[in-house]
């Protein structure tokens, strides 16, 4: 009997040609688990992706990381975000980037995500 897919699944990525030189496909953190991802966990996942980027890669995505952080915080303020029917896919860009495809991506495939963290 095959096991069911975990009910909470998604992924963060930092992508772009400046990263592909070092890590084909970009830096990524995915989750597939039985409990929802909290706001604090989501911010930690994003921070870990940012740490994988070197200084130049971080600079190309400075406001993209900020926008992704704000998205997580806003989702938590409303109790979390959940895909309805199809996955949620968001791309965050820095308007001042010089590398055209430098971005931070967020995908939520299943389950309510970025729920408020317990006190």
C-alpha cells in the first residue's frame, strides 16, 4: 500500500544565472511534512537560503528577500496561506538587480503554511 504524500509541502529557492554558475538550479529549501510550517520556521528557511548566497548574490536579491519575508509575515497575520486547487507560486525580484533573472521564489504545493508561531 503506497504512502500518502505529506499534507504540507512547499519550497523556497534563490535562482539566477549568477547562482547557476555555482549551484545548478539555484539554492533550495523544500519541506514535505505532517505539520504546518509556522511563521518563524518560514523565516528560518528563507534565512538559510540567504546564507547560502555569497555577498554579490545577496545584493542582487536584497529587496527580493525583504519582499519574501514580508509575505511570510503578512500570511501569518491572517492565520496562514493555503493553496486552493493549484499550488501558489511567487517570484520576488529586486528592481535594482543587474542580473535579469536574479530572484527568490516561494512555492506552496499543499497545506496551510506560515501559521502564527506559538508564544
